[in-house]
């Protein structure tokens, strides 16, 4: 089996991330060891009984896991191991997803809750947050509300002046993970009597304060997704994190930093599901045959494997762009919504394929897959909707496809650096000014791979639609039509970073060809969807149909990839 391909999949039995420093390796390994020692029986029982994950939070606090991984160097008080390192955060996110969304979630919302603090120049608040992490605490992101969702233009959390230079906060928040126990709660609201952007404010709250009231857990889950209310909650000057436009930008920039973890949580869930499914199917006999002898089963497994490796390749390369970002290179702002939309929906697809193969087995209460099937659907919805991210991706389409600029090559970033730029992204605007390197370069380098060449024909078809049958003004205002068009564009960007990462880490051409076999079919399906839109013109319909392709079929390549999937059987089973 190819070392390059299989090394992409987390296997707790052999996991040793040599690319990291000793303390990072110790903490990642300790996390795996904690779950494995705890065992699968406890994992699934707590899931079905909706037991709050207090034992995991206790472990993380005792080990200093969140304090080490989520304290930027500037607030680390000289600790050599603390930094905000996107590469190792991604690794932790994937491991926690591997053991279940319920353990990934408190980490995820801690990242979000810390975002406004680390972007703030309020040193008192920054030290307070660092101390809370050192004490084993977690954080929460108090943005969403019951009536407004994540609409930050509207907020019923209102601060009124208290006559002594501070404020009293009144209002409630909804969908707030860790809202029941977080010592650091970044709360978004508005100042009474102030108009325009100047009204917005982010302030620091503590769930232990007597004027902070936890109303309920709004989900039937291990996760605690709180509704909380503040009643005359005192907000002093030292609690203010951001005011005005800075508060607005802090909210959006926090999402840029924190929601990137969605993709790695999905990758972990899909990986564990694939292990469980192949081990079951390859050891089960039906009608005198191994389940994996059936051609449709092999196809589903090969598709799942190819999609999972594509998720890993794209997301791993996106890390490099995050870590190398600066004020003049904000390409990560395109790759981020693609991880949130595309990679998370691919996680759904992989887990669905695994569940289709194992059928009734996937409903059994003592299986990981029974948990993953339910929980994976939440990932694309934790950032609004897929449509929200597609609409954001669309903003980058003209510059990406038609106005490339030269950039120095972005290296693989696994160095022990502090990604401090992520907390000084600046105003959340100017997306249309962002430029990209020539997307065709990665495709040209891989043009000898048959399905890459075929996919380029389809990408050229998208360019033709945009240049020869340019959407008219009404279509540009038609979100339904625009989302279908953006699905095609997303695949082009997705394929580009997959190819870049495959070249950097030496993924064999069989795997790349099989991945693009999938992408060719996905592009064809999206082209049919565009063709069927009510507002599509005859010219657009013709070009959409012209972009449909069948992948290059290679039975020997398929068999070689299948042998990799087959050999995963029995390589990982969670300790009972």
C-alpha cells in the first residue's frame, strides 16, 4: 500500500505526528490515548444517554491542552509551547472529530469565543482569557440570537450606560456552545441610543457571574448549546473588547479563523466511519460471497476513499495559505468558505456511502457510524447554510478565473510559528480586490493524468459559459441560478489545491486520477443542475450540456485503488 496515501488517514494505533514539536506530539498522543483507554463502549453509551462531556473537559484542563493550543505567543507569558498554530489546531480538530462531534464541538466553540479577545487591544481582557485557559477553562462565542440567528446587523443584546462610565447589559443569546460553563464569553451587542456601525460592541462576560443566567440546553445532545440571558450584567471599561466597526469586523474575522475547523472535524468523522465500514463489510459473507466482492460495494468504497483523500489534500493545503497570509495575500478568504461548504458536504457523502454498504449494521447502537450518520449533517449548517458560503465564494470568481497575479510559491507550513496575522486581519471588506495565482498552473503540471485533463475540459466549459453566455443582470440577481454556477467554480478551486498538495507530498497518480474521476462526475452533475435552472438561457443550456463528460475508465487503476481500501480492513478498531 502506498505510504503517501495511507499516511493521510489518522490511525490511532500508529499515530505519531513527527512534523510537530515534542510537546505538541505529546498532547495529541495523550488525547488519543485518553479516548482509547476510555473505550468505545463508554463513547457510545455517553452519546446515546446524552451525558455531558465533563470528563473530557477535565482531561483537557489537566493536560493544559486548550491553554497550549489556543493561547497566542503574545499572551503566553513566555511559555515556549503556547502559540496559535493553525497546523496543529487542525490536527487536534481532526482527532476530536474522529472520536465524535460532541468532543470536537467544545474545542470549536472555544476557538470562536477566543477570537474577539485575541483580536482586541484590551490587555486586561487578554490576560484574563489566558489565565482562564490556564485554569482549565473553555470559551464561548455569544453572537447568535433566537430571533436573528447569526445576523449581526440585528441584536437585542443592549448595553445602557450605568452613569459610572460603564454599562448594564440586558438580553439573551441562543445557540451558544459552552455557554453553560465558559469563563470567557465574548458577547456581541449594541449600545443603546447609538446609530449606525458605532452601536456595535463586543464585551467579555463570565458564565459564573450571578447576573449571567443559563436558561437551557436547546439541543437533545451531549453538547451543551446554551440559551443564556444577561440581566443588568455589569460591563466595565476593562470588559470592552471592541466598539463600532471594529466589533463588526471582529465577528466576521472570528468566523474566518474558527469555522475553518469544520472541515477537519468532518474529516475525522469520515475516517473513523470508513474504518468501521470496511472492516465490517470485508469480513461479512452474504449469498456465499464477501460483501466486498460485489462490484457496487467496491465502487462505493473507492468513491468514499477518493473523496476522503481529496478532503485531506484540499484542507491540508488550505492550512498553508492560512499560515502564510498577510495584508497583501488574503487568498485564504476564498479557501475558507470552500472548507466550510465543500469539505463538510463531502464528509456527509463519505459517511452516507459507508452507511449504504453496511446497511442495517449502521443503525446499531454500539457502532460509531450510528453516531456519525446523525451528527455529520450538522457540520455544513454550523456556518449558516451551504448557500451562505456559496454566495461568498461567488464573489471571488471573476478575479480567480480571469485576473491572475504572480505570487511567490506558498510552502508547506508545519513549522512551530505563531499565526499572529489571523488576529489582525483588519476590516472585513475588500474581498473583490483579492487576487490569486494562475489556477491553470497546477492543472498543467498534472495534465498527463487522464481525468485531470478531462476535468480541465470541463473547467474550460465554465469559462465559456461566463464569457460566451455571460449571466445577464437578472441572473446575477438570481441567487438560485448563481449558486448553481458557483458549484461549478468551487470544483475548479477544489481541484487546484488538491493537485498542489498531491505534488508537494508525493501522492501517486492512481489516487489523483481516481479523485478526478469523482470530480468529473460531480462537475457533470452540477452542469445538469445549471442546465435545468428556470432562468438559464438556451446558450447557457447548450454550454452546460457541452461540459458534461464521462471520466476516463481504467479498470486496472480502479483495482489498485480498491486494494488500498481493502487493506484498511482491520487496521483500526477502537478499544472496547
